[in-house]
C-alpha cells in the first residue's frame, strides 16, 4: 500500500473492512449497535444525525464529521441546521474546559478530595473573576450557540446532552440533562440522545481503526 502523507486520510476508512476478516463478531456487534442507536424512535433519524454532527466535533473525528454530515443531509437537514449543531459542539467543547477549570481553582487553593464535589461547580466563578473579559465572551458564545435559530433551543439541549457524554464532563451532563427535562423531553428521548453519544464514541474509535488496519496490512 502507498501510504498517504496524512495519518488521517479519507482512504483509510475503507481499510476498516479488514476487520471483517480479522474480528468479524465484534464488527457485526458494532454494526448492530449503530443500527439500533440511529433508527427512528422517540427521536427521528434526522434529529439523531444532527446530534451525531455535534458529537463528531467534540470527538474531533474527521471520519465521523464527514460521514454524519452526509447522513444528516440525506435525512433532510440543510446547511444552516448542520452549522448550528456544529456550534453547539463548539460551545460544549468550551463548556467542558470551563467546567473542569473549577477543579483547577480548588487545586490552586490547596484543596483535594472529590473533584466533582457539589461545591466544585461554584468555583468556576473564581475563574470568571480572574478574567472577566474572556468569561463575558464565553457566555456570549454559549448564548449564541443555544439560541433558537434553524434549530430550536430544545433540540440543541439534546445535542448538548450527547456532547457532554462525549467530553466526559459531569458538570455538563448535570446541566444539560436537567435543561432537556425542563424543555419537556421525556426520559426515552434523552436516553436515545445518550445512546447516540455512546455509538459515536465507538464510531470515532472505529474510524481511526482504519489507520491501524493499514499499518497491520503493511506488515503482512
């Protein structure tokens, strides 16, 4: 194989087919997971693909971005809707960093113990006070990303729930699951958004597994 200069090249995705030969049962299980998570349910396939677009960006997976934008378009989403889903992902990436900066504030004060103690989240205010201009810009970004537009604020909360799981931020999960409940979503809809995030975590690994497959194929 003539290896492309990039270690994340679109041609590598086809190499994932080699896992059918090497590990067929886990591959079939992954395919069943993807089918189950993305079929119509409490959420439509279109809604789930928009959730996946946001997740793909916080996962920083070019394969997932390319693949799920294509599926979102096929499901009927236009560029404005997809762009707004991306901005939720961007805001959630910032939000996970901001939330975890509260842990830094505790550490700066010499505190240890439970990183996610009930009072930890409040320490983010200490960070805001140290750089109010940046904090103001951050809150402006968050407000703009979550405002009604081509997508409703309610659907954006579901995108945020998935992104929060992919960033593995307990503060974000707490905030956005509660916001989704307040927006009127039933548990089944929120759970389906979580399952999209779970599949996306697996999918990002699988997409990058094409590079591993290409390397292994070179050695055989």
